[in-house]
């Protein structure tokens, strides 16, 4: 049987599609696909090049002067203390919660004082010169300020209440009354954090006293305002004030004067009744609490004194002020004095003769201790008291002599640190050496902060000591101090420029430090669990370690770090940690504190608000910049420093608006800048251009080898300087001055147009200034055609002379114009 086989061509191509056409279309599609892929690759590489080109300005590196947005790294705690402090030990929970709440309250009060009250008091009376003030302005300013003083009075009262509460809470825990129930075992427990916070609050009260005591204007205006009130009291109807409202107001003023103006803010606090009236809490006769108070003071002082004046000093000066306040409080409550410890406190004055509390307010520990504890002062002979004052003068003299050398040393240190910072942040993190990289970055960040702290301390102490002791400062010292201010701002700008990388690194560093702390705590916890002996004290230790562990497992906020510190005060008793374990743990927690608040701490240390009170140095600084034009770029740092006092000025309350104070400050700085730099620069550039154009006159010797040479062109390569809401462009300022001068002088003497045109060209060539042409009306730059030339060629003139009746313009033969120009 024959079987008919199907046609293979039909079987393979049942739709009768032309295979050749199909293959051709497929090839075209592949070609188009390749072309599209090639286009995508080229476009991707082009975008990458664009991204790389813009990376320096909008990527990792930020500009301090141009960026409208800044990155704030301070972590914010959203959980309450009750949510954070949770263990099965209910009694310990309550103790830690109460202490943590009080510490947080103190931190809030301190922040409010530093931002609002210090600045409001310091800037009182500023913004109005004696010449601009008319009679009655003083009283008007004080009238506006009374509400602020009322707020300050409420704030001080609240501080008093918190101090009493802290003392009561500590006294209840460390009770010597055997009949009273024992809350927790406190034999090896020392809540050092509580005393440090209490010291901070006492420092706030001391600072308020010092500000008001040193503010002569405030006191004078207050006296004038009281006199005005007496006049009003004699005839209230004349001023439209109801008599029934006048008496309460007078009582209020009397209360404000007694509380704030008599220098008794701190004294009134420590003289409060700490013993409860109804037999509740006994403080003054509590020997256990007195011993614990004294022990903690000595321990804290030993730690602080060892670091004072050292390169690794962080905040020990502030703590020293708090320790002095606590020592006076201890004496006031218990009426006992440790003479040896008192002398140790005074001996610190040899190393640290003065401490800046805020802005231009300087504090002398010896004066404070002698004034507040007169009984102890009698133990000192007059010679030792006089010695301290002599040492203060010697310190200032030695500081003045070593300023230039210190400036040069710090110039090298900071430059080296900035190079290291750029280098370490530019490297990519290696997975195999991640922990080592984090440790290196952590150390570099901390080193930058330590440099900032040292520079800030040197500048503030030196400047404020000169002002306090009313001694003149040499120009050399002023220049050196201004250089140190520039270095201080350079550190701040360095951290800001690398904000993105710093932010990324800080997050990883805090996690790494938390891991190290958790590991140490875990080892100690296992040691406690392995010991089967049960006791309430051991249970407290275990609960405290569990609390510290739980709290560290989260963001490194202030509240969490505070709870860890309080918990470890309980958890480190009974030799839970070995000495070789405890010291590294304390170091890790200190680093964690620093790194978690790195940007905030750097900002505080690099804040140059104090320069407002020393702005008399600004003219000398500008003269120095003008003489050394090569370093003109440092102007950016100085103006950044001068800008720091703007946020503080916003708390001024004695004027109609703080804007008045800002405008006054802005005007003052700009007048000094114009007088000592911009106007001098304009005149010098104009003089140089004139002498260069008129060299044929041989006016004076311009040989640079004999008369020297000052290259002012460096000023014109500067980026515009940011100040307030404007940018100061030196190049544009000088260009405008020359354009205006050349134009005005050309209109006065038209025949000099060619000379000024040549000076314009020279300004462009020598200084890179973009000058504007004068564009004066046509046929006004020369004296016109010579009549003799017209007469010699009269036939040509007549044949080509034209007159346009519409435009009233004459057309003169071109060859005659050429002849005239020749």
C-alpha cells in the first residue's frame, strides 16, 4: 500500500510565511535591540559622570554657608521612663524611676536656663547706644523686661523645689534611722549621677547670680524704674493707673528685687529648710547621708581633678563648679567641714585660675568658697589668699607670652586631624576589619571634639580674664586668639562638611559600643547567677544588671544612658565586676555618651557667641587680614563665628522686637568691615590702577624689591561670605566701586575717557574684575573735529555733508573722523 507523504515545506510552514522575510525582521530587531542597549549604556555612563561631577557639592560633602537643611543626629526617646524601667524587682523600679525623673527634670531646667534666661539677661541693654537713647528709654526697656524677670523668678522657685526634692530622695534612701524601713541595701551603692545632676542645677543658680551681679546696666535701669514707680505712686491718676493695681505690682517688684537682684539666688537655695517640719524626712541629723554625700564629693573631685588642664579634659571644669556648689550645700546642711578637702578645692585655682560659666561671665572659685564659707576662710592665712590672686595675674601673663606658640601648635594639630578625618572617611569600610575601622573613626571623632574643647577653653578664659582684670591686650595676642577662633570654626565646618558619613558612622559606632557594654554586663550577670546564695542585695544587683541590659538594647538616647548609669550604681556593688572589667566598661560608657551626642557637643564647644562681648578685636583682625591677603579665605571662619550670637539674640526681651538688636549688630559689623577692609581695598586697587596707567609720569618708586608688593587679587577669588540674610561679595563690591568712580570722573572730564578705558582693561587683566563700559552718549568723548581739517578739505566736506531733518543728526565724512582721531 502506497502512503502519500506530506510536503515537508507545507508542514513546516503551514501559514505560508516567507522564511527569508522572517529572518530579516529578526536580524533588524536584534540590531535595534543592540543599538538600544548601547544607548542605555552610554546614557547610564553619562548620568554616572553627572552624578560624580555633582557629588562634591550635593552628595557627601556639604557647604556650611549654602545648605538650607542640616542633619541633626541627636536620638529622641519616645518611650516614657515607666516603660523603660521594667524589672520584676518593684522596689528597685521605683527608686530608679524617681531618680531618673529628677535627673531629666534638672536637664530640662538647665537647657531652659542656658537658652532662654542666660541670653535674656546678658543681652539686656544691648542694641541701643547712649547717643540714640532719649530720656525715658531706660524705664521703657525695664518695663518690657519685668515680665521676663517674673518668669525668671518662677524658674528659680522651681529650681529650689527640685533641689529640696533631690536631697529628700537621697536622704530617705541613705537613712541612719534604724526604726525607718530600709528601701534597698545601700552599703556599696553610690548614685554619683544624682550628685552630678544636682551640681549642674546649683551651677545654673551660681551662673544667674554672676550674670546679674556683673550687669551694671540692668541694675541702673532697675533703680530708675523704681524711681519712676514712686512718682506714679504719688499721682496714679495722672498716669491712668488704678491705685488698687499699683500696690500688688509694687509688692511684686519688691519680691523680684529680694530674690534676684541681691545676689542671693544660690544662697537662698542652700539656706532652705531641708528637714521636714512635720517629722517626715530628717536631713541635717542623718549621719549616713552626710557620710555618703561627703564620700561621693571626694570621689567625684578625685576623678575631676586628675583630668583638669589635661589634653583629655572634656567637661571637668563645669563639674568642678558643681562640686564647689555641692560642698557649700553640704556645709550649710550638716555644718561640718573637711579642712583638707577645702584646701584641695582651693589648690585647683593654681591650675585653673578662672572658669567661664557662659559668654563673658567668668568665675573665680577662691572668691566663691571664701565668700560662701567664711568660717573656713578664717583657717587660711592672708598670704595664701593673696598668692591665689598673684597666680592669676601670672597665669594671664604666661598665657599672653605663649599664645603665638600655642596657636602654631594647634594649627599643626588641627590640620593633621582634618587630613586624617578626610582620609578615614574616604576609605570604604572593609567587612573583615569592620570593628577596627569603627574604633579608628570613633577615636578620630573624639580627638576632634577634644581639640575643639581645648581651643574653646583657651580663647574664652584668656579673653574673659583680660576683660575681668581690665588689662590691655596686645595686637599680637589679639591676632593669635583670632587664629584660634578660626581653627575652632574649621573643626565645626569639618564635621558639617562630612555630615552624611559622620551620621552613618555614628550609628554603627554606638551599636558597636553598646555591644561591648552588653558583653561586659552579660559576663557579670552570669557570675551573679552562678552564685546560688540568695540575698535581697544579690537580687537587687541582678535586677539592676537586667535593667541595664534591657535599656542598652535600643537607641542610645539620653534617658536610656541615664538609666544605665543609675542601674550600674546598684549593679556594681558586691564586686560584681572585676577591676579589669569595670574600668573598660566605664570607658566604653563614656565613649558612648560622647559619640551619641557628638554633633551637639561639637556645636556647643564651637559656639562663638562670646565674641559679641569682645567684638572690639574685629577691627584689628580685619587690618591683619588686609595686610596678609594670602590668607584672606579665613574671613569665612570669622564671619561664621560672628554669626553664632544670632540665635542667642532672639531671646532678648527689652526691645520692641529682637529684630532691632539684630539690625543694630548687623549695621555695626558692616560698618567695621567697610572701614577696615572693603573701603581700604577699593582705594588701594584704584590707586594701583592709576599709578600703573601713569607710569610715564614717574610719580613714585614702584620697584617691588625696594617698596614691597601686596597681592590683593586673593580677595577676588573668595567665595561670597555669608552674614545674616546676605552674601558679601568682595569682588562685586570693588567692581561696583570702580565702575561708579570711573563713570562719574569720565562725565566730569570727557577728554579722559581713553585713560579710564585703559584702567578698566587693566583691572580685568590684573584682578579679573568684570568691568562695565561707560556707554556715554555718542560724540561726547572727544572735543569734536578740528575746523582747520574741514577747511583744508572743504570740497570733500561739501560734497559729502548730509543732514537728517527727521533725527536732527549730521553725517560727517568718515575720512575726516579718521583724520581727527589720528
